[in-house]
């Protein structure tokens, strides 16, 4: 029976604790997807002709933007109490990603607000 070194013991004891934790590639892909400016959510159709769809996506992006803004506020609060190295890391990674995600949600919300207004407006053929 061979001896187990410390890193093997740690890996064995935490092997089941990683359930649901993305691997490096999954995390990287998720981060890139989150900030991709043109990314649409599943089921989102920019060319819909239904006002209800536009209103739905306006609500979805309002909720997502509110959530992201709350995360940014919490982050800003916590960063103030961090040491310099931790603060620098958070500002260079997490805060930048949160801001990029919020900017994407703002653009998508503006798109859907405009689309809803277009779909609600009477068309020229409606008045004829």
C-alpha cells in the first residue's frame, strides 16, 4: 500500500464537492457568452411581429438589468473593505464582467422597448 501525498488526499476528499462546478473551458465559454454584445437569449426573436413578445422581452431584460445592477452595488460595497491585492483583482475581473453584462442588458432592453413601441404604433395601412 503506497502513501498518499497531501494533494492526492485533498483531491480525493473534495472530488464530490465539485458537482455542478464548471471546468475551465465551460467557465471561459460562459464568461465570453455573458459579455457577447449580440448574444440573444433562448427563444428571443428580434423579428417578431407580436407586441406581446416585445413586452415579454422588455420585462425579461428589465429584470436581468435590475439583478446585474444589484450585484454591482454589492460588489462596490465589498470592494471598499478589501485589501489592495484583492480589490485590484475584483476590479480587473469581476467588476469588468458585471459592467459588460449590464451594458449588454441595457442595449437589449433599449432594443425591445423600441421594438414594442414600433409594434404598438398604428401602421399606415391600419388607417386606410
